[in-house]
C-alpha cells in the first residue's frame, strides 16, 4: 500500500557501527540528520554487553561500549576510548546525530538511555559534580568529583522508579526493554512499532561502586547499565523533546520535509496506522496460557504515549521507552474490559496529536472535507491490511473490531471510534 513502510526485519537493517562507521561498503555519515537539540559530549568506554539475539550477527565489538558525561570521567579508572558528540534527549538519554542503521527504509540513530541527569529531583537547581559530592559519604568520591569537568549530568545511586538509579538505568528495566525488543521482528511487534534495544551495556565495576555512594535516601543495589537502542528521531508527542507535536506540529512538518499534499497524506496514514497499533497492543500479543487458564498479552505500566514515543520522518510513531511494557494475564471474561481499558489509556493522547498534525496539514495545503469523514478515510487506508483490527459500521458508528490471534470469535471486541450525526453518513 502507498505510504506503508516496508516490513521491518533484521535482514533489511543496514546496521553500522556507532558514529556511522561503514559496513559492507555502505557509509551513512553523509545522510542528512533530523536530530536537533542541545549538544552533549560523551566519553566512550569499553563495556560488557548483552545483545538482542536478532541483532547478534549485525553488530560487532564496536558496540560494546558505554557512554559517560565528562562530569563522571574522574570516577572511572582508565582513559576513554573516544569522545563523541551527542544531542540531549529527555532527562537521562542522548542521541548520536549520525545515522547508525537503516530500518523500515529510514535512517535510525543510536540512542543511549542512562547517561545521567542534570536536574536535581528534590530541588530547583541543576545537578552537577558539586551537588553529587555533597551526597556522597565516600571521601575519595567527593575528591574526584571536586576535580570533575563541567559537561553533562550525573548518574546517582538513588533508587528510582522501583528499579533504576536516578539518572541511570537499572538492569531489570533494561532487560524488560530487551525482552520486548526480541519479541519484535526488527521494529514490528504485530503492528506495534518499537525502537529496539540492540544491546545492554554494563557500567565499569569501579564506576558502579563509586556511584552507589551518591544518593539522597534509598540506595540502588542492582547493576548499573545503559540501553543502546535505535530510534528514528527525537521528536516526541508532547514532553521531553525540543520539537514535539503538541508544541508545534508545523515545525515537525518542516523538520521532516512534509512539503506536498501527498507527503502530508502519507504522513497521516502512517501516523494513524501506528497509533492504532499502540491502542491495541494487548489484542495483538494476546495468547492463551494453558497452564494458568488465562489470556496473556502486553500492557503498559508507567510509560505513556505523550512522552515515551517518537515520530519517524514518514509519520510512523515508534514506542521508545520499552521498560514499562510487561505481560499481564486476565480471565477470559475480563478480556473485553482489558481491551477497552488499553484503548482508553492512550486514546486522548493519540487523538490530540492527530488533531495537531491534521490542522498543520490543513493550514499548509487546505481543508479536505469534514473532520470525521477525513479521519475515517485515513483509518480505512491505514488499516486495510491490518490482521488484528478491521473497521465495521453499525448503528451510526464506525467501530474498531479487534480480533484474537487464534480466531476465537468469542473474544472479538468492537470499540466505537467515530459517531455520526444524523444525515452525516
């Protein structure tokens, strides 16, 4: 179908090394970048890693790295391998603006989650080496931080979000993200698009031991790691990004070169297709657990569409922060309620973003019919080949009809997405 991204498989993933090194004769360093934001320099150190099994034969030793801000260099024994230019992304991540891979026919970039935070969580002030030194009860750590250079945030030993150190990333969250990534085929998890974790990088043991002394109240006791993941941009829906759909959809169109009516139409078709994938994740991943006599599927916990997904230049939305996606089980009688709850959980955020994008399209290229018919037309085009969701009209409404993977008719569920006024049909 026109505007539909090609299937995302490892086979079409032209992975290159961090920083754009060539692989198989291909070099992505000259590819125009859509990554913009505040520059951040990170130091590159060797690291022990765990690899996504789908990418094991596509990445080499040059991906066995962790990336640290200059503020923490003094806490590491040994010299860095290199210094690299990144761009800040949300509170504890950074993106290399040089493309590192081709997925779905698009350039993807190395995103590192767990590079430190420059914001004090308990005070209206920046968090830097001096503030970190105040928190440490280790005299050697305080001395090392006193000599630290400015530049970047701090990874602390404070237990945060039930499984991560503040400013960093924890092993349990990272392995959850890796497990979700391994369920996907490239970026495609049954129509739910993800930004895959390629490797988990463990921080050096000497650094980890020193970071544990930097905390306010509760000490994080598990392994300190970073997620090395692939993302198509740093354009988020509403929060934690310099360019967001909620702030300025017109700027997003400029950034992605949406400069013709046809491109705007394809952009919105891709956005709607991927957005419906977010709303119906449980249905797409639901399986019967014979041992427990329950249905299990993926659901969201502590992650949200407004801040944890990014847009690709073609309009496809990819979920980035996979640490909060977990399998949940429900009784057969409760399946419809779970499907409905998951739709409502993200429906407003999806529809608000759609409204901003459609308004930007109309301002550039003119109105094209009424609001509801226009949205219905995009839905029909976007979902024409969807295996899990079909559209059906009944009683003046356009319904999203969700189908169970095994074809069990008892588990079909219809959600009224658009209602019509009298005479509008």
